[in-house]
C-alpha cells in the first residue's frame, strides 16, 4: 500500500477511497492501522445477479 500511495501521490492524486464491507473486520483493522479513517459517507449499490 505504501508504494501504491507513493506512486499515486507522485501523479498528483490527493486522496484514496477504498470500499470495504462492514462485515470484513480484518480488512477494516488493516486499513485503520495504516492511517485510513471512516469518511462517514454512504455508498449505494444494487445487485443485478445474486452472489
């Protein structure tokens, strides 16, 4: 992630948004550990084909 962030920053990217399901605690913990925070936004989706 650090390298991806470095490359994006070098290209002028001001912010990353990552979508993680609320049930995926391990991934949420990982991103929190490297400085990502909840932006308090709502992401809407619609399944067209069931999982």
